[in-house]
C-alpha cells in the first residue's frame, strides 16, 4: 500500500493562559519551514512543504533521515531549521542556506503520522510521540527528536522567554492528528508576533538606500480571498536581502494596483506595484482594530508558501 498524501495539522494562535491548564504538553516553537517527511519502504525521501513543494533537493544534508528510517515506510512531521550555536533556530540563516560559510539545515521531528502501512492519525499525541522516539531515537547529526517540556507549562513559558525563543506549541495530550486542519487542540503561544504576508509593491529608499528598496508594501487575503493592505516593512533588511528582493521583484512589476484594498494614499504614492505572487514574513509589535500591523519588520521570504495559504493572525 502506498503512503497517503497528507497535509500538516496546524495550530491556532492561543494565549499564555494555557500553561496553567491541565491536559496539555509543551514543545518549542521552531522558526523555520514546516515539512512532512515521506519515505516509502524502498527509500527515496520527500520533504513536502505546506505549499506542496519537495524540499529534499534544497536540503541534501537532511538525507540522513532516509538512513534513520531504513527498512520502514513512514511519514514524519517536523520543521526544517537552521541553528545558532546556542541551539536556537535562526530564520535568517535558513533563508541564506547554501551560501558559502552558512549553517546547515536541521530537521526537528515532532510527530509520526504513518508507519509500515498503519495510519497513526487516530492515536493520541502522547502515543504518537512515544512511537516517534522509538523509531528515531535521538536522531543524528542533522535530524533530531527534540525533548519537550512535558506538562510543565509555566516552566516552559519562563524558559522560552529567558532563552529568547519564538514561543511554544501547546498540544492536548489526547489530541488526534487532523491533517490539513487548523485546530484548537494545538495552540501557538508566541513571545513575539509574526505574520505571513503577500508582497504587493515596493518603494525606493532614500540616503544610503536611494538606489535600492526602501520598503515593501504587504497585504493579507481576507475571508473572500481579496488582498487587504496591512502596512509597509522598511526595516530588518541586510544589503544582501535588499539585493535579493530587487532580483525577485523587478520581473514582477506592473503598472496598476493588483486589486489590493485599504491602501492608504501615502502608501500608494510612488509605489511600484508587483504581481502578488510572493510570500514573506514580518514581525510586529501590535495589530490595530482594522487589522493593520504596527511597525512591521521584514524577516524573510517564505518560499514554502503560496498567497492562498496566508491568513491574518496565522503567522
């Protein structure tokens, strides 16, 4: 029997109140690209992104997972990350993967969905986790089964803040795996806010950035699918990131607004519109009642996502 095609289960944004409630287990929220690792018994690893892309060729070092799963047919859920020396994930380093001197990718395995012809979706989270640890052990050089905080929610939250982690994922101990669904059985508890966005335009910079991009105009689809402007991101860029943005956006230029709503006159003035096909990620301080982001800071491109997968509040 062939492996089923599955989409990852997604977490809902939650508050830190969950750390004081019984029945939850807590994991580190890794800052990278979500991927389902699929390995048929005969081998040939596929790392499927949320957008359906196979990332295996992009991260050849993660071929170690094929060896760890040798003799088994399996689907493993996890996150592709780059790691700092202190063990924290670094989204910018992942963006620069493959460049000379940059950090290798790692696969953080946190769930097991299918094993040797048996679907594990109906099993509670803790049972799936136990089977995952039995299958992969502690992993290898670039593949890991990270330890969790167990049910120590308040300890987990304090540690995540002290270590300056992005946040936690809280999972109900009894939760089954619901492919493709965003469910409240898994909650994201964030120490800072991020948002996936669609880039719809750019403005030329001034001063030292007068010959390149000054800011990116970003939007998020509403419930009907129409793009709603949420602000402009002008900080967070390195010189290399600016060069990359120019190379990506120049071929996508267009003369008119691609039907983006709620663009303010100041944002539209001297804006160069682009086809809304590229997804990025920003961090921000607050969100207004109108859904606009206060002081968005560019974090990087999300080549693993399509605009249709972006939603307000789900970064």
